[in-house]
């Protein structure tokens, strides 16, 4: 018998080792039982040992029908009529529930992501009355009469929104976790640029114009509230620019030269 | 988060009434700081009184020839308001350096004044902090204090006020209008609104229990041509200031007639540089005078072990902000 066959015989899944056979004998089980059967026996035995404590516990004695009908206690309940993606949903919630948890846990709209849950990452960005806001720091109770748009509400039927298409085209994501927030933020930023809103890097705050054409520097500053841990910022800026300008955008970055690297290191 | 009762106040009277009948209630504005602090178990109100929807959302003219900002108007709308951008661009610039588009859309003007320190010892409930739990000591004074105060701190607290908006308001010289639960209103000079920690660091401001900020009164605008808000931080956006400087200059006939100067990230309150302001009035706007002003401003700095860098950074930031304010084409 070759070495390989020997090992196969000794370790074959249905064959017992010498040690296992010994345990079988001690348990009073017949020889010839397979490893699979042995494992089944051992696990069901340990399960019943584990479960036996419940057979005598008061928890087990109290059958379900003895328990009060509603076990869940709603603390400080608030009633909110939430209008999300053009649908009105009447909800009864614990007052602590954030808009983010309401969307994800109560309305099954899981496109909006929970990143940090502390207003530091932007993954939970949604539009409230057309303005980008963080759903993690917004209490659902404050959203009565507000118009909420999530990533699920951006598409026109099966036709993705222009920003969604641009993100696809330019690979504006890697893992995709921050993407719904990035896209909602971008959609709102288009409007902000149309309205002529300023940013910290705006040259002259007193010069007020509408329909701004944002530079890359402006886009980066204004999108700084959406962190991308994969670091695909170049592609995100590209995607935004494509929709913002209405033209096909080509990647505008290039690799740094040795000279530039040296300069950056010494600066 | 601990449970709380949510009270949606329909009007100011209802809000004030609710606040006066529960000492453990908190007003809720945009929630960008309060909700976070409640998640961290740092703030523990048992009732939130929603006030962001109250009707203080306008920008109106006041009797001093300036503008009054509604307490419940959000930061984005304030900073982008045509009249603010035109007459108080220093305020727009400072406000837009803060946080992000999303947060500025939520944060109210009143709430901006009342945001709490980002000192890590204040946030971490397993650490000592006199501001969070009076009497537990200050973890930062002998701990990690690179981000802490160099002016006006006490043995009990070395935390800094995090706002950018407030630094500009200190430079401009605003007044805060507050309503008391008994129905009366009062005006507080901006420099008297926040307080130094002393031996009661749990109190950030001089607001009385139940008082509500309804407006911020700006004086007649004089820094609309020469302004700059310089914010030095660990990344170029979406970070709190290590040091910031709000600089406004009124220049007539080539001479500085009035200077407005304040710093952020250096004290428990927005730090108005009164000595430097007075020094600059009547001087020529040049490098030598800007440097002399920055020396004066930093005279009383008492840095901690980890933040000695802020003294030199502060001086350079003051000179830089003044220079950029001056060189701005009017």
C-alpha cells in the first residue's frame, strides 16, 4: 500500500481513529460506526445536556400563551407621517429613533448606509426637502411634513439618475459603502452650484452669481463631508464633473514625475 | 441612548414653558452636536424640546444699522444669504469653513453658539472630566493636550470652544438676544456670552436655565472690504481648527481705522484680541505692524506641555490673516 493510500485510509472521513474507537467502546456503542454518525451522536448528546437546564427553568414552564400579548415596550412613542421617495408612511417610533434607523429598520430602505453613526463620514447622507443632511444625527420625530429622498428614490423607474450613471461610468466607488451618500451629496451639490452658494475656497464672497461652474478644488471642498475609505476621490470628482458640465469628462490626473515627488517631499 | 420625551413646541411660549417645568430638558436645534453627545452618553437629557422649527428663521435689519440673524436659521442659509455675503463676508467665510455641507444644512445659528468642546476627555465617559462630571478632575491638563487651550484655562479645564462662526462674531462684535422663560428678553455682548472655565467648567456660557437664543445682532458692517478667516487644521477640510483667526480691517486713506481680530482653537471661548485690535487702529497696514500686533496678541499665552506649537502657529496665523485681509481687492 502506498503512503498516500495509507493516509487516506487512516484519515478517511468515515473511518474512526484508534482514539475515537476507544471512546465508542467506553460509551458502549458498537464498533463500525462511522465518524459522521459519531459526530452526530456527540453533538446531539451535548445539545440535550445544554437544553436540559431549560426543561426545569421557569422560562420553559411559562408557555407563550401566558405571556402578555405585546412584549415590546415602546418608550416615549412618537407618531410621524414620513414622506419618503414620494410615499407617505405613518409610523410609530421610539423617540430616540434616527432617520437613518427608520429608513433601514422600519422601511427596509437599506440603500442608505450606516458608517460612523456620529456625523463624521457622510455615508448616511439623504435629501431632506432637497437639501443634503445626515440621517444619523436627524431624529425621525423632526421629519414630519418633510420630503425625504434616499438613493432608492433618485432613479426614474428603471432608468438610473444621471449621477448614478456617471458614478458607474467613472468607477466612482470601490467597495461601494459610501456610494449612496456620495451620490445623494453630489445631487444636492448640483443644486447648490446652480443657486450660486459659496464654499470656504470661494475667491470672493461678495461676488454673487448663479449657475456656478465649479473647479476641482471647489468640488473637493464641497464634497469633503463624504469620506471614501477606498480613496476613489479622483473618480468621484470626475463623475460629478461629467454631470455638472454636461460633457463627457476624461480623467484629468496624471502620475507625478520624479521631480514633483522630490519637491513634495522637501516642501 | 437613554430614553427621552420628545416635545414638539408649536411656539416660543410652549417651548419656554416646557423648559421651565423640567430642569433636565434640553432644547433641540439641528442636533448635530447634541444627538451625537447623547449617543455617546455624555449628554443625558430626559426631554428634548424641538425649537429648530420656531419662527426665528429670517435675516432682518436692526436699529444699529446692522442685520439680525434668526436663532433658528441654519448655518448654510445664513452664510449664503445675499446680505451676509455682501456686508459680512468674514462671517460667511468663517461659517463655510466649518463642518460640511450636510452639517451646515442642519445646524442652527443658536445651536452653533452652544456647541460643546470636542476635547476627547469630555467625550470619553471612562475618563475624568470636570466639564462632563464636575469634581472628577481634568484628564487633559497632564494628558494629551495638543488640541487644547493656551489662553484663559484653569486647573479644572483646558478645553477649547470649537466654533468657527463664533470667532467671526467675536471679531465683528455681535450681541446675542435671548428669551427667558418668564417672557423677558435680554441682549448679551458676544464676548460676555461664553465664559472661561474657572472652577465651573461645566458651564460653557452665561445663559440662565431655560433661556433660548432667538437672534444674533450684528453691528453696522465695517469689515466688508477687507476680511479673511484663516483656519489651520490637520486636514484641509472637515476638521476642527488647531488655530483659527478671523481678521477684519477698515481702511481709510491708506490707514487702518478699525480692526476686528479674534482667534479660535485657543481658549474656552472665542478669543477676542483686544490689545492687538487697539494697537492696529491708526496704524499703516504693513508687515511690521501686523507682526507687532501678533506679538501683543500672544503675550499672555500659557501653553501646555503638548500645545507649545500653538504660540508660534498663532503668531504666524495672525500675520497671515491680516495680510490676506488687507491684500484682498476691495
